[in-house]
């Protein structure tokens, strides 16, 4: 299933490779998405996570770079989101094995929609 995700994103992004970030279990990791244009005043920013065979789960959504709202299954104490006018960064403060998966970042306003993705690989053994 992971290969399917990577293939679809590869084709959608105009033949660019999907970034893969590897982190040791228990360590923090920061995922970043950069945009070519600055955020307009009416922008919505989203971070999602997707596991193999699963639907997208909302990690965070934010409007106008104001305080983020976290998804219903997300513990806000595990994450930190920082944004500048062209970059959004999602930090997982202490990774667990269940953090492994595909992370999507989306920026949308009335006229445009930008979407990027990164696969997070968590290495090490729990327990």
C-alpha cells in the first residue's frame, strides 16, 4: 500500500520524489512544507496523517496563522506547529511507533490549493 501512495504522489507532483524522513524511536522530528508564495490573509493550513489502508486523519488546522485547532484523535501536547509566511513546520516532540506514516500538508485559500507530503519512518524497537 505504501508503494501505491508513493507512486500516486510521484505522478501527481509532476514526477518528483516523495521525501522520506527517518527518526529514531523516542526522538523528536520536524516535518516541513514550504510554499512558493506567502500566505494571503484568508489562508487555511492543514496537517494530516495517513496510515496504509486508512483515510486521512486531521492533525491540525489553522486559519490566518492564528492558534491551531487539533484533530479529535490528536494530543496537542505531542505536537508543535510553527509557521512563517512561506513555511509550515510540524514537530512531533517524542516519536512513537504509531507516528510512522504519510504526513500531508495543505494550504488553501479562495483561489489556490497547494498540497505536499512526506513519509515518516520510525526506527527502533518499543518496549
